[in-house]
C-alpha cells in the first residue's frame, strides 16, 4: 500500500494515543496487584511456603 493512501495522525492524536496506552497499562497493573493481594489474603501467607 503506497504511503500517500495512509492517514498520518496529528501530534494531538499521537499524544492522546500515548495517554490512553499509559492509562490502560496502569489499569492492568492495578488489576494484577488486586488479584495478587486477593490471593494472598484468601490463602494466607502460607501460600509462599507450600511445595510445588
């Protein structure tokens, strides 16, 4: 596909995309931390001393 047929995003659109990506990454990290803490609280600290 030739480059002339593609739409180039503006600086504002690139900044908005970056901001959205950062927000999604932070939300994903928060979700992982919540699930991790929920697991530790439910199973207790003994989850770390169990054998594999």
